[in-house]
C-alpha cells in the first residue's frame, strides 16, 4: 500500500527585483524588530546594507548578526540567540547561503526554548520537545542557489565537541516567507556558484534514487536535475546570465522539496567530512557523486534511463556515468577528495559516522561501515570501480 506523510513549501516571492519587497513582507508577518542574520562576507556589501535600510523605514528597528561560520556551529547559534534577546527582536531575516539561512532558522527556533539545541536533533519525535508557540517567524532570502534551506523545516549545525553535523528539525522551522531574487546571486564567484549548484543537483539526484514512495518529489527531482544540467554551465561561464541564475535558484528550492523523499550515501559521507575538515558541502557532494552512483548502480537500474532522458544524454548506466564525469570536469570539480584537503587520517571515523548518518537510511543500497570505507577510499584513489 502507498502511504506517506507529505509537506510542501511556503510562499515564495520569486523574480528579479523582489528584494525591494522586504519591508512589505515584514509588515505582512508583523515583524517590526527583526534580527538580520547574514555572514561576514555579505555584511558589508551594498545590497545587504540597502536591504537593512529598507527595513528601517517606518517604525521598524533592525539588529544585525553576521558572526556565522561557513558550516554553522552551536556557538554561532548561541551568539545569535543572545543578539536576538538583547535586541528585543520579534522575528528573524536570513540573508545569505545555506550557512546564514540555517543559522537564522536555528536562532528563531532556539531563542524560545529552554533545552540545548542537541535535544532537538532529527531523531524520532524529539521535535515534540520544543515549545512550538515560542518559535519566531523567519523570512528567508537566499543569495546562493544550492542548499534550498529557504524551503526546509530543518537546519544543519556542527557539534564542535564531537565533530559531527547534526540535523535539527521542527515543522515550524519552515520560513513564513521567501524572497528569491536571482539578481542577488550575480556576484557569486564561479567556484561558489558551482559548489552551490552541485549541491542542488546532489539533492535532486539522491531524492530521485531514494527507494521511498513520493511521486510528487520524484517528479520535482527530475526537473531539478534538468535545470541544473542546462543552467549551471551557463552561470559558470557568465555569472550575469539572469535567466540561468533564475533557473538555478529554482532548482535549489526544488532540490530541498525533493529530498523529502530521502537522500543517500553522498550526504552520509559529506556530513562527517564537512564537520571534520570544514570542506564546502556542495563541492564535497560533487566529488562523491560518481563514486556513489557506481556503488548504487545495481539498485537503481529502473531509475537510470529516466535520468538520462531528463539530461538528454542517451541511455544506460555508462552514459549517465560518462555524463557525470564530463559535467564535473567542465565545471572544474575535483575528481578526488584529497583535492579538497581530506586525507585518510580519520577514515575509520568517517565510515562510522556515515553509517550512522540519517541520510543512510534512504540510500538505495545498504550502506554500512565497510561500504562507507570502501567508497571513501575509492574517492581518495580516484578509482570509481573500487567503490563497488
């Protein structure tokens, strides 16, 4: 029998120039004293200052918090909560990539709770421990096209003590509104554009391959892959291509909707590596993509040709693998994980963490510690066949 729990995103104002509507969105949701959460790299940009000043019109006041690491940590969230309380804030605006958005959502959530953040990890019904009435509203404004955090009900926070990335979940973490303006991504450097875009592709790819029943997310995953394949090379070569930038922002949100269906071994490996080595999450996913594709190939046979059709590349596993390798090479993605500064010092620990990662449960092929170690070592050597 087909039985599942489904949830779909929040209102999204999409299009070039929609950032100018931020004050209107604040009014719509009764936010008069927002905490504006961004990262250090964005804090001093003209578009950020203009966004902040637009909120200050009328009777609104704004507190700004930008002490956010590329992979947000517990201390980032706690400092953000302190800023929220000191500013007497009544809502949060997240402005940035996945790290800023995840921090914004975490602050909005944790500022109203009395328990530590780790008590709300995405385990069983732990989310019911939260006081839902005290979760502040969030307006999300993505400035990259990758994580899709703007339409997600969870955040990823690094526990520095254990070097683990933890997923913190609550249904009310979903932002109450999203402003998705492709113009704000135009200045993103090519390498970061690729890393973010490959994250969106990995979300769609793993969601499509996950064995769970969710046909709406499955359809979104296929279209998301098509959009990334068509548009990511264009924005890599010409960052001012607003049409392609719009497609990538769409694909990023689609990826986050799609992975309600599940993720897999790509993320199982990327999470501990990102926590230990602080690698870029999307680029780490991009490295593991062909190795995990090879590992799963016998378990996704019926999924391969629909992907090939979406990507317009022919048919069969070999065509899909060859396209994946060529696509990564075209975008200057590393072929081996050591090119991201990762070595085998913590190989056993990485395999252990990957086996326990929540993404592992929806990988098409069972992914235990031995399998994780095998795929990881294949990614060090560059021998894709060794991932089997």
